[in-house]
C-alpha cells in the first residue's frame, strides 16, 4: 500500500495536566502516515481520486484547537479516529510531539498505529 505523509504539522494547543498548561497555548507537532492507493490519482490527476492532505491537515488542526486536552495520548487517538472515519484511510500512524514538555529534552512524543 502507498503512503501519504504529513510531517511537522504544528498546532498550538492547550494540553497538559498542570494548570499553567491550560492558561497558555503550546505547540504540538503532528506527523501522519496514511495508507492510500495513489494509482487512481496518478492516472487521472484529479484531486477527487487523491487523499487531500490539505483537508486532512485542516481537520486535524480544527480537532486539536477545539478544546483543551489533558494528554497527548488522547490527542493521538482522536486524530487517528478522525482520519480513519472521515477520509476513508484504512491505516494511519500518528505521532504527536510536545516540544516544550520537558525542558532538558528536544521533545516528548507518542506514536500510535491504527487501522479499520
């Protein structure tokens, strides 16, 4: 199966278990790898036959910005559910990184893989 990837999608979010994390937005960095057959789009050059990564990016951004979150694990699960249900993707790998979580680390992250 082919893959369509979105890498480094940055979304400001209110996320964390501490009170201060819900007072100031901080960046989350999202990477998606989605199983998708690219042959129809390559043959027709029609966006209707492609996985519209702009629409996926917009939907993920809206999901994250819609409410405060406690854990990036929950964010990852919700992104996976959205992509699988709304975009006819059969398998998705989601990485959610929180660069400001641990001062001595470049970032912390979770990665999940889900399929329908």
